[in-house]
C-alpha cells in the first residue's frame, strides 16, 4: 500500500532534515526518535507530528534548523533503506529565516551529500534551465565524476507548449553516469483534493505513454521506475538478493567502508590496551595529561592567531583576522580622522626656521630645512599619532585576551586549571601591553630610549 505522510505545500515546507529509515517488519507502524514510546499507525498523524516537531524547533514563521527529525517506518512492504529529505535551496529570506539562509541550507545539504556512501538524487524542475540547477551544481562539487548522482526531472507536465526535456532525459544535454529519470508528481491542487497516490501514478504513466517526446522511453520514466532503479527486490519476504543502483553502489563502497571500519577497530583496540593498566591516581599520568592540555592550549592559540585551525568561526572575525583588520582598517581610519591644516604647518615651519637662525639673516634660498627646525616640527606631529596608536594597542590587547578565553574553553572540565591558565597568560599579555604603551609614549620625547 502507498503511504502519504510527508508534508507538502507552497514555499519552503521542509525546514529541517528528515532522516527516514525504512525497516522490514511483519507489522506496520512508525515511530519518532523524539517520542520513541509512541507507535503511530495512522500516517496522517505522522504528517502532523513532522509539522509539529518542525515548528517546535524552528517556530511557525518559516525558520530553519539543521537538527534532523528521525523517523522510522516499519512495514512488510519496504526494504531496509535510509532516505534523507532535505530543504530546497532558498535565495531570499522570508519570515524568521536568517539573512544567510542560502548559505545555511547549502551547508546543511553538503553535510549529507558529501558522504561517499550516499546516493544523491539531484531533483530539478523541467521548466527551468538545467544549467542553473542548484541541485546538480552541488552534486558536482562533491561527486565530480557523477558516480553516485541520479538526475530526477520533475514538472514535465508544466513545460511550455511546444517544448520538452527529451535531450535531458536521453542524457545528451548534461550527461550523468547514472542518467536522468522523469517524474510527474501530484500538484498542490491534487494534494488538497486528496487525490489517491495510485490514481496519480496511473495519470503519470498515461502522461509518458501519450506524450510524443517521451513515449519511446516511457518504460524508463516515472516514479515506479525510479523506485526500481534505486532498489528493486525480486519478491518479498525480505531478505532476498537485491538488484538496482543502490545495491550496486553498496557493493562498490563496501570494500572501502570495511577497510575504514577495520582501521577504526585497530585504533580502538590499541587505545583499550593502553587503558588496561590505567590507574586514575598515577601522578605521572596526571602530569602528562596536564602537559598535553597546556600544549594543546598553545597550539590552539597559535592557530587562531596564524589563521589555521579545526574550528573556523563563520559568524564574525576573530583572533588573527580581527587583529589584521585592526591594523589595516581600523588604525588607518583613525589616522585619516586626524585634523591637519597645511597653512598652520607651513607657518610653524617658517617660525621654527627663523627662530633657529635668531638675529642671523635667514638664507633666501635653502635646499634643506635646518635639522633643529625639522626635528622640532616632526616631534610635534608625531605626538599627534600617540592617541590612535594607544587605541590600536588597546584593541589588539582586548582581542588577544578574548582569544585566550576561547582557547581555554577546552579546559572547562578543569575549572581551576582554566582559571589559572587564563590568569597567567593574561598577566603576561598585560605586562607586554605596559611595555608597548611605554614605547609608544616615548615617541617624540626629548631623549627617546634606544
């Protein structure tokens, strides 16, 4: 029997990833990870729970979240298979959606399609230019050879009269190793009118058989063929030998997956061996652990300043990037704001030269400003740089201290160690701050230190 339980509607409906696990069982029911104690036998209630759970996390005003909904469907009419329904790419934020909604959704999708063991269904409407397909573009990024991408073309019945997608479906326009399959889904009007899925499949079959551009390949089109291509069992009950693209893909990826699991197993066995004789009160282990944490703090701090690391902040500038901006944007901006009057400067230079010569006649022509006059004028101008320089030092120091706090977050399990580490490093930074400010303040002094 066909079950209709995924929400449908206008705009963005899938606002959280839905991980759907199909599990062969003698009885038919569904259960959610977030309410595992309840078994759903009415699949209309399953749809309502998906919508309600989406709203619980994202709100009712089109918000999104990368936290998945986990749904298991047990049935005698399914094969053991995991499907992941992901949000469609949205360009313009609406409602409570963030301004970078397109970036967030793409990151959410990449998290799943980057896995080498996954097949990618790149769904594209037939009434749009295939070259502009976001789904195919993202699939190409993670699967450049097209080894695990299947193109799915929808809305073939909505194309302008006189046009068709024959070249696409015959794999001639933008070829994929696994090709393209065309489907005709129910319209929103059909869904609102409770059109039966079986009736929709019959209408889809009729569409391909009667269309002059598609009837010669009608047997390779439609939702039933897509199901067959993904995974086809010869007969139930399960398990029996499987054929189809998913099975082939599993067969291809199994050796590398097995190798990876064996490697992880050896690593875990080695780690278990190390902890067999572990004594919590062993002072040498405590010392080693302490040194490792302090060393890791140093590595993390250096990475945040130098610009490499395993945790990259995507929300704002931090660490070395912020310090770089302080030096190259904020500091020059403060210098540009300084008031400068050329007439006053020329007047000061003139007075300085005359005062240097005293009662002597100032030469009518001179190639160079007298050293004493030059030094007096320059010192006066350099002093004006003191305030923006000190401000720059304050900003850099504050960012260094923030970076220290970020790096000590890994020591959260040891509050005293974290506190002491922050204190020692921050004290050192403050000492360097004092020396730096002394150096800045000495500029323009009568006898600057060497």
